[in-house]
């Protein structure tokens, strides 16, 4: 078992079938509220390069983490193992806002896949475009060299609010902060949550991406929907 700061743990297993060496992982996260009161469980995302390229066998891990400075909220970090999970690289920041110390924004809930050509794709909610740290979009970070260099792009065609703000019509209270007039359709689960269910898959040509999105409304309530898009694999 190897430990990655701050919370993930990784267990490498023995081979479980002919020609197949698989891995099991156990993670211990903590409930944290993003700006606007979003409940978000810190689920790391794990992928393995099974291609025939130079990075075959690499194990990749990404997660969101509070940056510790109180400036940039939560950021998306990445680490890789080239020896089956025995050792791990120093964590690498992959979202842009962490490189802008004057900008306060949350990035959270990553999901990852490795395309057949070895390109890594990680999607995540991204608030770097809103100085109020409220509206969010969905971004895609890609790396074509095993996680050494990254590029990012916004893949949602608009920004959208968390549910609590959506139902209040994007009107912030006079004293600042977030509107909290009403919650999700399942307030017994949590007043404000995004679901932690974003998904990404890939074939030789495209990344296929799905995410929860709050741009729509039904009357006075937010109407969270599942959105889908595909993006060419570089």
C-alpha cells in the first residue's frame, strides 16, 4: 500500500486472470462544501494506460484538494505511478486557476479516462470563469505525454449555477454571499449537491462526456439535467 497526500490510498492486487493484472483501490475522503454550499464527496478517480504505447502500464490518479492558501479554493491534482502503484510522482496541478493567485475559484469532482492512443482526459467542474466563485462550467484537461504537460478547455457551452442559486434566479443577497431560497428536488439527501456522477469514456476518435447541469428551471425550482457532449481526442 502506498500513500498519496492528502487522502488517497492505493492497493495493488495479484493477477486475477490469464494475462490480466488488475488493481483495487480504497479511498478515505471527507465531506467538504464548495462555494455556495455544494456537498461534495472527495472521490479520487483512477485510470490505467492499457495501450501499446510508451506509457503502457502507467497508473494515473486525480483528485480535488483544498490548496491550503485560502485563495484558490479547491484544485484538481494529478499523480502517476510507473511501477504498478509502488511509488508515485509528486502531485501536479492540472487546472489553470491554481496558477492565478488573485483568482478565487473551485475546481472539483474529477473523472478520468485514457484514450486508445494514450491521451489522458480529465473532466471537472470549474469556477475559474466567475470571480464570485458561484457559476461553474465543465472543463476537460488532456495530456498526450503521460501527464507531464496538460492543456484545458471548457466543454460546456455555458456556465450554470449551483441549485440553490438557480432557484433564486441568480440574485445574490444584498450583503453578498449566495442565494439560498430553495434546494434540490431531494432535500432529504442534501440541500445542495451535484451528485458526484460525472462520466467520461473514449474511443480512438472522441471523448464522450456526461455531467450534471443546473441551467434549466421548472417554475421557481432548478431543474438539474444530464448533459452530454463529445470532444475530439488530440
